[in-house]
């Protein structure tokens, strides 16, 4: 998503459409999952129930405002408040065999990447903030930031996931923690859907 935001700002198209806003059946939803649309499909419900993606809206809303105001670069996508952000990850590693799932691994599963994806928006006067990423109980990255849109993809470990915004004084000013641990394999549903976590 951050890559697409930067491309849109660079290309300056006449309009932008987020075409998968509510496509919960394909796990590409950004808005709410309407249960009526998948009520007769228990397999689809298993892929989307408990996988809330609405925290992406915290990043998209400032981008939409910046795009409409003629922004041409990521530094111009600033939050409505002190910061905005989300991170997302798959709770199942790419190498999972999912032996108990009769449907098996999803098509294209071999192209998945075991990583935490991060998008953080900081105000135009921001300085000295770092993004601290912990995976499986260990700090795996400390990333510098700049005003506007900051994004990264960091390799993931099994266990819990946390992303923290650390101010220049070393104090945590915002954070998000995983809603589901990452596991190496499962005997249940082979779900490659994202968990999307709000940084608050």
C-alpha cells in the first residue's frame, strides 16, 4: 500500500479508486466485512472472521486528503493528529504445510513474504522519532523516520509482534501489538490473510 501511495502521488492520475474496499471474500477488504455477503460460505468466513483490516483507513484517509490537495510526494502525506499508522502481517509462515486443511495452501503461497509491513505518518515538523519493531519477543529493527509517510518491511519471527514509535527522548509515543501470534504451521485453516494492527 505505501508503494502504491507513492506511485499515485508521482503519477498524478485524474482519479484513484480503491477497488477492493469491501471484498472480504477475497481477503482484500479495507472497510467492514458485511456478514450478509458471505453468510452462506463458511470457508470464506474462516478466512476473514477475526481479520480486521480497518486500521488501513488511518493511513488512507490522510493520503486521500493529500492527493486531493495536490500532494506530489510521500513527505506531504501527514497525519491529522500527532501521528497515524498501522502494521500488518500474516500469522502463518510461508513454509506452512497446513496438513489438516482439505483445500491445502492457497495458490501462489510460495510468493508470500514472512515480514511485518509498516506504514507510519508523521507531521511536517517531526524529527528524531524512530520505529522500533519487535518480533517473537526480540527487537528486530530500529528505523529512522522523516516527516510524512514512512514505510518498511521487516522479516518476521514466530510469536507476538509489536511496533513502537519512540520519541527523541526515548519515550514510547505510540504502539501497536499483534492480535494473533505468528506460527510456523497449522493443522487448521491455511489462512494467508493479514492481521492489520492500529498504532495508537
